[in-house]
């Protein structure tokens, strides 16, 4: 199967629901950013969740550190290179483009939002939204979209599959960030929502560009 014959990155049956999800996620990211702008401590919900998660001990701490590494520069670069290489080996350059662009825009968005919100943890570290959570969630969402296209899920099944993949990945990385004291729980939620807001429209845009290029006379 060539890249032109491959199913869309954002299957048409999923566009409406994932588009709506992206809008709601973007609004949630903004609302949380406004609520916690300039704060340097946990909110009520943060404190309640942190009391049961923060400061885990071995062996759970080792699991948290291993999960955290997957979104650190070295771990993230390894995952991205491996994923892009796999897409190219399978002759899916459009999927490789989505990986690079989608992840870059997601991480870039968290990097831009952090100084705008100005929320800190441990006094100096900008914390909202969690870039680690956003990256790992975006990677899972992209992987799930690629699988949906190949497995031929319908609208409901495909939407649930993609959102479930993002939820599992976001929950795993979010737990690690809170357990290690790197982020507040609401930072994690903001990072998760950032990925949800970025990936579907980016996949749609890559599809549109590829379709436009395919219609150009050769």
C-alpha cells in the first residue's frame, strides 16, 4: 500500500467527535490557565490528589522514573526516531510528518503557555501545563489514529479507541509527574488537554495538504 492509498490520518467518521473534543480540550486548557495564573502552590483538588500520590517509594518510584524518562529529551528523541523510522519503512511518510509536526506543535504549545500562565512549583519551575504529559499523550493519540485507519473502526469504536489510548498514556505520565513532585495534578490535566486540542486538527491539516499535493498536475 502506497502513502496515497493509505487511509486518512484522521478518518472522516471520527472528525466530528474528535474535532469537538479538541475544542473542549482547548477551552479547558485556557480555563485552567486563567484559574492558576501566577499561582505558586497547589489548589484544593491538587492537594487532595497529591496527598495520596506524591512522594512514592520504591519500587513504584522506579516505575515513575522510568515513565518520566520516556518524555525526557533522550527518551522522547528515541521514541520519535523509532516511530518515524517505522513509518518510513512502512512507506507512510504522511504518518511520519504527523508524528514530527504533531509532537512539535504539542510540545511547542506547552512551552509557549508556561510563561504566559506563570504558575510555578518548588518556587521557580514553570509548571502549567505539563509538557511531559502533553508529549506522551500526543504520541499515543497519533499511534491510535494510525491504528484506527488500518483496523477500520467505525465512528464510535474509533473515537473510543483513540480517546482511551490518550487517557491511558496521559494517566500514566501524569501519575509519574505528580508522584515525582514535578507537577501539580491540574498541570497534568492541562498537558493532557493540550495534546487533545492539537493532535486532531494537525492530523486533519496534514491530510488536507497531502490531498492538495496529490491533486496537483505532474
